[in-house]
C-alpha cells in the first residue's frame, strides 16, 4: 500500500495494530478522522491517553475501575460470599448484562495455556486462593470458556481449594463447547449461571 504522506502511513500502521483491524480498514478509519473537526480527534486522543494513564484494576477482584475498589465490589447489595471466576473483563460485562448474578467476581486475567507460555503464576490465581482460605467464601462459580484451556484452568484452581470448605460449581453447558463467554446471548448466559452444576459433576461429563 503506497502512501502520499508519512504521517498518514504512521497513523495507519498504528491503527492496524488493533485486533480485527487490517490496513484497509485502518486507512478508512484514519481518513474518516481527517474529515472530522480537529476537536473530535483531539477528544478521542485525550480519552485514550487518560484511560491508559489513569485506569486502575480493582485491588479485590482485578476488574477495571476508576478507583481502588470497583463499583461491583463496593456495592453493599452484592452477595460477598459467592464469587464468579472469569477469564477477563469482557466476561464480567457479559454476565452483568444478564442481570441474573448478584455476587462478586474474580478476574483471572487469562487462562492457563502452556502453548502460549501462560502458566498459573501468570494469572490472578493466588489471590483467589487466599480469598477462599479466609473462610468467608461459600461458593466459587467457574465461568471460563468451554475450551481445553478453560477446563484446565478450572481444574487447577479446583485442586488448589479442594480441601477447603467451599462449594465449587460451573456454568451449565448451555454455552457451546469452544465458545467464548462474551459472544453468548444474554438469555443463554443468564440461564447457564442460574442452572450451574457442581464442578465435580462436570469432571465426569
């Protein structure tokens, strides 16, 4: 792709690094920004810079937040003894959109994947185990994607807390095997939370 401007080329190259954005789409987006008032582009740039520099991760559940403790963890109406374990922030958003879960979350920040060089210590697993050891958690709901990596991560956490007095369950398989949680429709995802099954039972499936 030939560019008449080095500035344009640099902008397209940066934009094309975003997921799902190829060079042609990046060029279309950059040219769109060029046609807009400068104030709009400046606002976009400011919002992205401010987000990158000021955004925080909740010290309790590792969800994104503007403050030290996210709105979900700080909500006095949430059930503090039930924790839904998810892979990333998008899964929190997906489950919250169902309006069926009133407990808290724990964001792992990924899933165990030796092929990608991701091990247990690269994830927020230790802090989850420590929460359970404190004895105030009654149930952990495993809500990771129905993939080999997701199942491996579930099993690893289960083994870490197996001897502790906590109920472990997993979302029902209304979610197709291999599907990512964020792409499930809200009704199916909501039902899979409500109709969760004991984790031990899922090992026999």
